[in-house]
């Protein structure tokens, strides 16, 4: 039988804590914030760690260590201690992309010659989610980390779809944002030719692009969400990146819609000519076999209904004075089944 007992003091990091009372006080290192940071150390060795001190270092151009010295005092075997009376101070640059993971090195030492380097990381900004649901007004809509809308997939198991009114029921089977140049390059999370979901859009990892919901959001928006994904799942990926934003309001004059914005970035090496963008939506309103609808060019709008309510998608940018490239209400039996 092997014996893994560590003789002498041996320190490990249990967790770290961000104190941002001078910022938004959400316990997260956000872009532009200066925060205090502590590390909870545990002594898993056989001897006490006497007079424990530490120096904090990092390797990110976005982070500045303003005060990198910490003190924990004595830590007996099996005990833990936090540098509450001598915290670190760090600053994240305002330009730090949300979701950036920063690696830190904490060099700890104790009397008697003990020294070690402990590693940990912090994610700048609110932790990301696979999906989040806008629900502050009279609608409910789920947005996701890779362009699917309403649900994470057509299975409908993760997400809430689209509810209007919010006390009613879901009217959305599945939807997706799409972009493309021709029949050989269409990037989406919608139905594939084999009736499976396409997986062209993939969530970015650097910066980490999962959904982040802010309540309230900047500029007094009641709800604001972001996500970031790219075309790396497409068989002929071209380096296309999409940053997704969405807004919702708890306002009697503007509570029956969600606005979504999709900004396209070409990080590839070739020009993307004739790039178009669209939202594909499979509405199911009440008894879907009775659904009807149409398109209205004057408002860049396509809509559907059974009796009531009416639901649809409208293009806001470019404005109505610029005709949409295409508005279409299509035959589900023909184009899906």
C-alpha cells in the first residue's frame, strides 16, 4: 500500500473571493473594475505553516496587480485561513472582453524554508450560461450561446420558446439566426436536410462567448443579454464571427417584444462577398394546422396567427425605408418535412 502523506506544511487553494464593493458589488471582476481579492488556503500537510505570506502574479495584458502582497498568519495542519486583513488589489482594463479567463500564480512561503507556487484563474465578467430567458415584460423569449432561438435545439427541452402574453403559452417550436453567401455556405442552427439540427454556429472560447444576462443592463435597459459564436462548425468555415445582443423592457408602452442585434465580424483571410443574414422561425400558434400568416414589405415584417395573438419577426436595421432582401412565409410541409 502506497503512503501519500505529505510531511511538513503543504498549502493548497480552496477558493478565491472577489470583493467589489466600490464597483457593482456582484462578486465578479468586471471590465473596468478595481477589486480586492482573497485566497482561502488549506494546510494539508503534517506540520503547521508558520507566518504564511504570498505574492500574486498574472500573465494578462488586461489585468494590473495593484497590491500583490498577502498575509495569512499561521495555519495548523487541517486548518484553513484567508488573507482578509491583507487582501490583494487588482484592476481589469475596461477593454477586457467579457469571458476572458486570466491565469494567476500565487507564490506562498512560510517560516522554515517552505515555498510553493499555487495556480488559479478568474473569469472577467458575469459567468456565462448555455441559454437565458428574457421575461421582464409581457413576453418570454430564450436566447442561446450559438444562435438558436427559443430553445437550445428543436427537441425543445432547454429553453422556454416565445410566450405572448407572458401568462399565456409558448408559440415557438424552434428558430435560428442564419448567415450565408450561397447554397454551399449557409451557417445556422436550424434544420438540416436530414431533419437533424445543424451545428454550424459554435460558441467562441476566447473570449468565452456563452450567454450573459444583465438585470438591469447598461443605460437602464431592464434586461440585456450577450453571446458570441463563430462558424467553426461549418464544413467550410470562413472565420465568420457573430456577436449577439438582446434587450427586453418592463414598460407598459414597450413590453410585448424582444429586440435582437447580430453583428458580423470577418476574422478570416478572404472577403465574404454577398453575405446575407436572416432569422428562420418555426411558429406553432394554438392549433398549428390552422395557422395563417403573411409578409408586409412596408414594415419589413413577416407574421403568423391562428386567431390571436399575432406573432412575427420584423427587421429594424436597416430601417423600413430600405426593403428587405427577402420576406417569406414558407410551407412547412414542403421545406421541413
